């Protein structure tokens, strides 16, 4: 019963919010180009479903490739920082400083350096997803119980075996926590990249719709972005469960 209540309450609140939204739009006669009703958004999703699908595939490809590359880079760098305090003290402050740089500043630079294809969008996703993974994983590696490490070393375990049998498994939950945050960011990173330079993708499609004041279709794109972000988060949860 408690589990059902945990699922039902958010659903009921969301349904109530959508109902109030729908009523307010019709009650105050709000124009479609200012705020579409939820029913208008559903109609727009059905109307432009083929276009949404085509542009979604482009954005998903950029987001997933960027997320995987960010994960690989983050794991390697976190292990290196855990192995060497010199490396950590040299790199960690730069990682923190990198997060103070606006992605809107980096976008044009990535376009100049890497062209106008898929690469600058993937770089944008890596930049947004890399930090939460590497910080969470590095902190967890540092906090692994030293008694376990000493026990393994007393049996003659190598550094690689210490990481494979102890450190990485113990820090895996923190790694997945950072990955969940990154999975929520990756679609947004691809969208920002497409806003700055693209000829396809949901970000490009949103801009073209906005310029035509087709806000119902803009909201339809937003709904699709939210759904894909939730889907990626669920996939990460499923992999963690396995």
C-alpha cells in the first residue's frame, strides 16, 4: 500500500496541475502563441510526430555518445587522481574552475574548433556530464575502507586487483549517482549545442518553431526532451540494479 501511495501521489499532483492549466487557458482565453493548453500540446505532438522522431534520433545520438565518452573519461581521471595526490592537486582545481564557464560561451568555440557537424554537440555533452561523474567517483574511491585494502595487500594483491576487487565495487554506487545526474544533463547539453550551430536535432527544431510562434509545437518538443531524459535516467537505474 505504501509503495502504491508513493507512485500515486506524484501522478495525482501532475494530473491536478495539468487540469488547472487547461482550465486557466480556456477561462482566460489565453492565445495559443502565448501559452498553449495541455490538449493543444498533445495535438501538436500527434501532428508533428514524424518530425519529432527524426530530430529526436539526432539529439539522442549526440547525447548518448557524449554521455558514454564522459563516463569513460571520468572513470579514468578519477582513478588517476586517486592513485596520485599530485595529479589530483594539479587537476581538481581546474575541474572546479571549468564549471564556472558558461556553456553558451564554449558553444561557439567548439563550433570554430570542431566544425558544424556532430562533434561540437558531443563535446558540449561531455563538458556538461563529465564533472558530476568524476567528482562523485573520485570522492567515493578516496573513502573506501582502508582495512579492506590492507587485507587484500596482505594477500599480495596488486594495485589493479585492489581496484577491481575492492575500490571500484565499493565506489560503484557513487559512480551511478553521478551518472544519473549526467544522464539528466546530456539531452540538455545536446540541445544547447544544436541551438548554437545545427541543421537538425530537437534544439534546431525548437528554434525554427519558436521563430514561427508555434508554441504548442515548442512545448511538444519540451515534453519529448523530458521523456527522453527520464528514459535515460531509468536505463541508468536498471543498469545499476543489474
